[in-house]
C-alpha cells in the first residue's frame, strides 16, 4: 500500500508513475489527499476539544475545592457537552481513517523507473536469452501426449476426481515431480535460504497484507464457512511470517523458501494455450522470499534473478528473461522479471517464474519495519519474492525438449533424485 505521506509530498509524480501501469482511476489520488486534509482538520478540532476538556476538568476541581459549588456544577455541564463533541469527533476520525484506508488499498504500487510503458505482454522487454532450441524428432509429441504415452500424468482421472486443471501424476511422472521439488529446495538451501513448511490456507489478513486482497479475490479459492483462502503461492504465508514485526538491521536480509501446492481459479482461461500442464488450478511450486534493507533490495533482485537462471541452466532448458511493462505487471510489484522456457514441441515460450521487488508496498500493509540505528526510528523494509520454480511448465518443457525416438532423457541435475535417467521402452 502506498504511504499517504509519499502521495502528499508529490501527487503529480504518483499520477505519472501510475499511468505507466495504465491505472484508470487516478482521481483516487485526489480523493486520498482530500481525506488526508479532512483527517488533519478533524484531528485539530479533536486535540483542541481534548485540551479544553482537560482545562475545564482542572477548573471544576478548583471550584469544588474553593467551595464554589454552583460554579463547579456549571463547569461540569460544559464538560458534558464537550465530551459529546469529543465522542462525535472521534467517530468522524475513525470513519475518515477507514475511508482513507479503503481508498489507499485501491492504488497499485508505483512501477520502478526502469519499467517500460506498455499495455500487453507484447510490450514486455526481452532482457536476455539463453540456450539453443532443441532439435526434435519428426514424430515429436506435445507433453500431454507424452504424459499419456508413458503413463506419467492422467488428466482424465483428475477431471473425474475434481475437475479440469487438477492432474494426477503417476509412476515416474510423480517421481519426476518430487525430484524437481527436491532439486529446487536443495539449490535454495545452498543459496542461503531457510526452508519453512507453511499452512496452505491463510486468513483474510494475510491475503490483504501481501496484496492479494482486494485485487485478486476472484482468483483465489475461498473457504466461505471459515473465511480462509487457499494460497495462490507460498509467497503469502512466507511473507506473513513477519507481519507486525520490527527487525534489527543486523537480522537482514531474511531469506526463506518453501514448497507448497498453489491454488488458482484462473477464471476466464480457455483455449489451446491452457491444454495439458500449461494452465492449472492446482500446481506445485518452490518459492524464495527475501526481506531486505531498502538500500540493498535492487541488488538483491538481480541476485534472485541469477539464482533462477542457474536452475534453468542446470536443467538445460532454453529460456529468456523479460522485464514486464507497466500494463503486464501485478498490482503490488514495483519491478518484475519473468522467465519463460522454450517449449520445442509446442513451438512457443512458457512462463515458469516471476521475480519481483515490491519495495515498501507489502511491508506497509504488513507493518514490517526495522529500527534505523542512526535515527532510532522505525522504517519500512522491502520485500521480494520469486518462483524457483513453478513445476507444471518446467515439467512440460522437460518432457517435450528431451524426447527422442525411443523415450525421454532426464537432465543430469536430476539424476541424484531419481532411480532412473530416462523414460521410455
């Protein structure tokens, strides 16, 4: 959430940056400023009334002490009226604060200065490309046919048990899933991340704190009876571990990771691009999260990007890194790099990771701060996260890109986690 003091300091700059995200409701900035001014006026009246009440109370006591009962009773009547005024002002202040907060939560994060302008994924900027396009046999199959041929994934059974978008992994397919999870977790551990197992459901406060609410409530599965949400990513519970915390500077950076299933309704998704593993309602992912000093967060972002790149290189998957344009960024992100791997059988790029810096946007909602050792004041921290990695499209690219006439070869990086190094006859 944007800080009102930041908006107050330079509203024209805020509007200019939000226009890069193609935000259509810039009038909310003016609304927030009006509410902020009203807040100050109400507070001024409230402070004056409280001060007057304090003085009157002293006068009442002095009058009673001096034996001036009639004067004391008259002053008491004034304090009663003043207390009613204070009660009214306190109610106005509370209502104003709630309205201001409701306005602020509708504002997305400001995009970093390096974010290119644009409206669609076609406007994203390709930062780098790595690897060569695999040369497949003439009878190459897409992953959904390979999964059926070698009995790795059963989409029909998942549809029977739950519905479309909930695949069942079987045999070597299940083992390959587990191998990828273990590989990603081991690499994260080697990079200094502490693995944490977290709940797969969160309360409304947690979803609000990381920016899923009120922006993405329609994309999350809601457990209505209890008011919980199935997590769309481990980012939500991992980051909320530090909600309402004040860290010491020597505790930074915080580096945590976790494996969880992820649940997304993906409302409105349809067509050929969602076939097989391309878009699911439940999928597995390893997430890396860092909480960092504001002065170091962009160096940390580059470090996290290199970590994800290293995973894909070890898996020998050709990839490209995109800097997302304003129109393709998430509500909460200040700067996002997307990773896409090339699917040789489908002949297209598949997104497998997003690595983002949220600056203070999430931290403000989380009330996540550190104590500045020089000023002794509490300052908001920066939060960052990245998929390292999401499994479905990694699995799709591994199966498709490594197929041969007689089977599927497994990248050497996964051999320590498997009892086989190929899938086939």
